[in-house]
C-alpha cells in the first residue's frame, strides 16, 4: 500500500480498516503533504502504537538525494534521487523572479526515442508512482527550504505514457488539503499521444499542456521523434485543439532548434502556417548538445531570425532562457553520467 499516493478519502477508508477515525487520516495526510515529513516518527501527534502499525503495513516513499549540481550562472540546482529499488532519477530546481519552479521526471528512462535527448538512452525501465513524482517536489522544498510555486512535468519520461499515475499526482499536488500548488501552475509536456491528450482534457484539471513539436511538418518530425511514425502530426494538432476547447487553457509548443535540420527561415514560415488559428505560445529552445548525439545548437542570429518570422505572423513566441547550461541540466545527462560511473 503506497500511502503517499492515496487521495484523502482513500486514506480515510484505509484508516477505518485498522480502526482509526477520519481525523487521524487527515492528520497523516497533513504530515505527508503539507509538513512533508520523511518518516512516521516525525508524526508526533500520533500514538507510538499507530506509528508502529503504519511502519509495518504502509511503507513510506521518501527519495534519497545522492547528488546535486549548482549552476554558478543562475543558481539552478539539479538533483539526483535514488528510489527504493536503487534506480535513480533527476529533478531540477529553477529560480525565477516570479517564484521557484521544479522540473520533475515521470518515468525511469524513456521509450520515446527522441534523437536529441539523453533521457531515452537505455530506454524506459519503469513508470514512477504518484508518490515518487510528488516526493521529488517535497524533497527539493525540504532541502532548499524554499517554497515551490510552479511544477513542470518535463524531465525524463513521457508523462502521458504513465497516465494514471500522472493524473493522481496532479490531483494530490493541487489538493487544497495538501501542498496546494494550483493546477494552473502545473505544466505537462508530451511528445503527442492523441487519445491520452483527449482523455486528459476530459479530466477537468486545467493544467497547461505543452507539445514537444520540434518540427513544422511530419517528415522532419519523424527524423527527430520516432513517435511521429505512429501518430500523424495532424492528429496530434487536432487533439491539442480539443484540449484547448475543453479547458480554455492556452497551448504551449516547444521547439528545439537544431542546426541545419529545423532552424531555417522556411521552417519558421511553415511553422507559422501550422499554428495559424491556435491560441498558443511557442518556446524556442536552443538545443543542449549531448556527447552521445551529433546535433548542434543553432547560432543566436539564426534563432533570432526564426523568432522574428513567427512574430511577423503574430505568433506569441519567446526564446527560452538557458538554465543550468554549465551543469548539464538537460534531461537525462546527470543520471546517465551517474550510471556510467557506477557501472565501472
């Protein structure tokens, strides 16, 4: 029984099974999701007998921080966490003027196979539970001593490939009885799985949805993202339109600029045509090169020209600020370095 993954009403029912009143469940829920404790022994308003019962029957998910890197440029901190099965995942704390944002992983590894991403090297090992996703945020908040106000599910893994755990994670994270991070301050990034996008739209949890687009057409997208061979871009875009119609949330499109592949002026014009009529924002991302891949980052002049063309067609666009570039903060880099070192 993964107690940290339970909704409050589920926890109340579980405590009733062991003869505990509803208010005990509410106390435990507060310890887990507001006070963010790392052990039952810290739950000082529970009897010793109850704490021992909880220890015996309800293992507590608490991640262990095994490494961290701090950027000298912007204060970004990348954490490597060990799970109970000794697998490792990574998370990133990014500090902005408007508040602290945490980027979390949703899987151990990833099976999407995007050719420019270190997260996919080695494939997917398993999904993360809701509690393992939550505790990345909880541990970072406890370690840093700072409040997290925004969460992006944009680290290792494809969130919609771990759908049930993702939805449970969002509902607990945004619960007013818990840490209470508004669903509107949560962004979920996907490679584009149309049926899951529509399903998420129907959940009535107004998170921001971001599509890892990275190409203005399906042919270029197939070269960069194997998932494009399974789902036509037109189907993905229609699912995104459905998400907007159901939620009213402005859509985000992520576009990694890769030298000589998707960064020419003709690509910008084609992208403008693709996004015509969508209430959207485009994040242009200078790609973070990794040693296992040959892709190069576009030069700054070309990136600026690309942005200017999109703006000419009245598309809301920004060039994403590069956070943690001096500590290899791109998805999967720290984890892969740790695993390579551990295997020697």
